[in-house]
């Protein structure tokens, strides 16, 4: 029994490694693409806000339909593995193209039409290929185990690898761009080479996942639903699962807050503090805090209800954001800024792993309420919400940068632009997190008692 349990956890570990590579691509896209586009390609925030909006409109169709495709997949690789590997290979190529200018002119104040079209198309290409691997990857979680404690662990492991991937991006991107580009500061050559290297690591990590989950996938494969999934069915699945709707709003608010912090970090450290290299120190803070936060859920749920732990995590997140603002913009005490940042990142890490576990419960609840199971359609909401949160963040950020007069061609930004960056990075996120906490406390009802009722009903149905 112990050996079998050890083998199961080893497979969980192999499954989780893919999240490291995926988050290299994901982190580079969401943390540094905006800085690359405004400062290297000199695209205007107003134009980029339009592109972000159009991509999210496409996601509204693309992500749920990909979930339906996965749910109906029958192959020798199971429902998930083939899509994950194919998506990783294509996404690696898209990432390299995203951070590469094939020769379009870059002129301050005059955007080339060709460059605008290329930037838009590569954003869509990255988006589609990310969906191709992301949805089937996270959809595997509820199929790995039905045991609540094992599910906490199964969700925590890939989240830990995901956190490491994000940590690597924040910590290493600036020095790697300088090293690979052969010059100080952010530069086009360094961006392209670093993106290509991250793509290679992505493919390698996902290959480990592909082979490690071979036996788990074979066990987890279930026949496709008798009713073929259509867009109407996808809409019915989302609308009919009230807890999925609550989860979507809570996750959207939480994720948008975090993306405001991560997406503006490069602007804050370079343009406000005047020291981009401090971002690597901030990356260490982010990685360490989120790593500890990932362990909060399985550790604290031994004594506390899971929903109580989630509320605690959201409170920590909001307090951390507010503390960072206080000790940077009001009272300049960098050690206390870092301390509150660490506290906030612990909350963020716990919230991220909680989202994966919550979605697993939402899948079971949906089957209990609707009479059919749709793992991938439900889990497609995770990717859609992450991109939706990025879209909200991008809109707020680009509009804020535009209104405050940010200009990527300038060596020094105006005081208005610096104030705008600081407010958007540290004051908007806690407001969003507190709104998520209020909604979660009011409307989310999948506690231990409810999930025991759901599990009992599933057992009766199986008989």
C-alpha cells in the first residue's frame, strides 16, 4: 500500500513538472510582453488596449469550445496527453515569434502598419496555442484522485511548479536578456533569445508530463458524453452550475489584482524606482512567498475548513498590497515593503492553488446538479479567467499609462506617469481582492458538508 501511494505521488510530481515550462511561457507573456511592446516595439498603450480586448473576445469562444473538444477526445493518448504535448510544441514556437520583430520599422510616434498587424497576429497565435495545452493540462486534476486530501496535494504540486516557473521569469528575465543580448537593459535581441530558450524548456518539461501521466491517463479516461457537446451545451453547463459562476467572478477579481502587480513590476522598478535590477530581488520575494503560500492549503486544512483558509489567504493578499503601497509611496522603508510583499505573495500562492481545488469541486457539483460530467468545459474557465483577468489588467494598465502620458521612447517618465504606475500597482489590487473576499463569503457554498453530500450522491448514482 505504501509503495503504491509513493508511486502515485511520484506520478503527481511528474504531472506537475509541465506546469513549470508552461509558466515560463505564461509568465513571460503576462509579465514582460507589455514592456517589450511599449518600450522595444514602441507600440502605443491605446493600440495595445484594443488588441487585448479583441483577444479576449476570441477567448470567449475559443476556451470553452476547446474544453468541449477535449471532453469528446478519444485517442490512444487519452483525452488530455496528446493535446498537452501538441500545444506545448506550438506554443514554444509562438512565444519565440511573439518576442521577435522580423524587420518592421520601429519609429517613435509613428507605428508601422506591418508591425501592428504582426504584433496582433502573434498575440492571437500565442493565445490559441496556450489554450491548446493549458485546458487539458489542468482538466486532469479531478481525474487523478477523488480523495479530498490527495486532491489538495495533486493540485498543490503543479501549482508549486507553476510558482517556480513564475519565480524564474521574474528573477532571471532581466539578467538573461542583458546576457543574451550583449548589452545592459532590456533589448530586442535578448528578449527573442530568452523567449526561444524558455520555449525549449517548455517542450522538455511537458514531455516529462506526457510520459509520467501515461498510467494515470489510462485509468482516468472515460468515454465521451453520449450527447455531443455544442456551444449551446457549453453555455448550459456554465449557466446551470451556479457555483461555477461564483468561482468565475471570485477568480477574475483575484487574478486581475495579481496581474496588475506582476504586469506593472517592470515599469515600477525601471521607471519609478530607477533600478530595474531590483526586480530580481522582488522576484525572489514573489517566489519564496508564493512557495510558502502553496503549502498553506494542505497544511492548514488539517485543522481548518478549506473555505476558511481561502478567506484567510485573500485577507493576507489585500494586506500585503496595502503594506507595499504604504512603505513605498507614503513612507519609503524598503525592508518593510519587502516584508508586506512577502505576506501578500503567500496569500496569492494559496489563492492560486485553492482555485484549482475549487474547480475540481465545481466539476463534481456540476455533475451532481446537471446529471452529466464536463471536466474540460469547467476547467476551460480557468484559462479563460486568467486571460480575462489579464485583459482587465491590460485595459486598466494601458488606459492608465495613456492618460498619465507614459511614453516608451523616453528615458525618464513624467511624475504623473510614475504616480499612475504606483497607484495601479498597489492600490487597485487590494480593492479587487477585498471585493473577491466579500463575494466568496456571501455566495460560495461548496464547503465540507456540501461536498460530502455531492460525493454520496455520486456513489449512489454509480450503483
